[in-house]
C-alpha cells in the first residue's frame, strides 16, 4: 500500500493531525515515532522530523525505505525573505536550495556535490494540489479559524499565497543583515527555513514525489525569535491542519 508521508519540524505543526488520525499504530525508529494510519481516508505516516537538515533527511529516508512512502509532504514555519512576503502569508515551494551549502572550489556555491544542480524541483502535480489547498484555506477557512484578537496581536491582514523558491540552511535566520545577504545572493528567494531542501535532495535521489509548504511566522529579522513561539501556537497550527486537510481531501 502506497502511503503519504507527512513531516514537520515541531510538534504543534502535526498535533491536530495526530488527534484526528484513525487506526493508528506507532513505530519507533531512530528516536522518532512514526504514526501510521488514515487521515481523511488517505493512508498516511505522520512524524515529527525535528529541526535541521540532517534530522529532516534522516526522517525522509526512513519514510521512503521503511514505510513505502511515495509522496512526501513537509509543512512548517519560515521566515520571510522577499520584501513582499508578509507574516501570515503562505509559501508553496516550486524549487528549493540549500543557502548554506558551499563546496567551492570543487563545486560552485550552492551546488549539490555529484548531483550537478543547485535547485531541486518539487513534484508539479503535488505542488498544484498544495497551491489549491492553501488558496482554499486562505479564502474560505482563515477568517473563521484565526480570531480577530489573534490577527491584531500578530498584525495579520489578508494573507497571500506565494509560489517559488524556498531556501534552507542549518541556522535560524534572525537578523536584518542575514536577510539582506540572502536577498543579495538569491534575489528570488521567498522565505528561509531549516529542512525543506534536505528533504528535496533525499526525494530527488530516491525518486519520490514531494511538496513543501511554509507559513511565514516572522520576517527573519531581529524580532524573529520573539514572534516565533506565539505565532506557532496561535496561528501556524491552524494553517497546517487546515491546508493539509484540504490537500488530503483533494488527493
């Protein structure tokens, strides 16, 4: 049976999914609990990947090899990089890149050694389904699930969906200087996070289909760490559950 793998870096991002999962069995591998069961009629494996590229890559390999996952979804938070990407927006990856990868002079900066590429492309069909799910959530569910008080707290207006480049690295970007550096080096980068491009590389090497969706929790600037935890609990957990619910229904 082909299953859909669902990954997140933080527990709050999958808590609602685990609460609604049916016929659940839990397998512990490599200090992670893999929850196998059904979500909205779809056979799924849901797992907390933990934070960072190594943790995400190890989890993705296990999903593919041990659970037969052929479609992998990563959902989580990110810091906005592009000037038009605001807190509360959603970014769906079309391509992903490791912004901290530099094996020069053996390979050009950002190039993945021996793969001959810098950017990895998501599965087009899954990307389209994720776009539709995110758009449906923002247009129909967001106003009902995110209270006016929460919107005021985080200064949320009308959230926007973006599709394009997501960059990943093993660092929590939280300075205006670092953001300016990313904009200079990767002018089409929409947001920055710590796992997606590593999952993309694993899926590329194993021939697995994948998609990555991120909710923008901060501007990756000096206030990023202050905004992060509260936004995760009050906003992002709703986004993740709501968008994935729509995605699974469509699949």
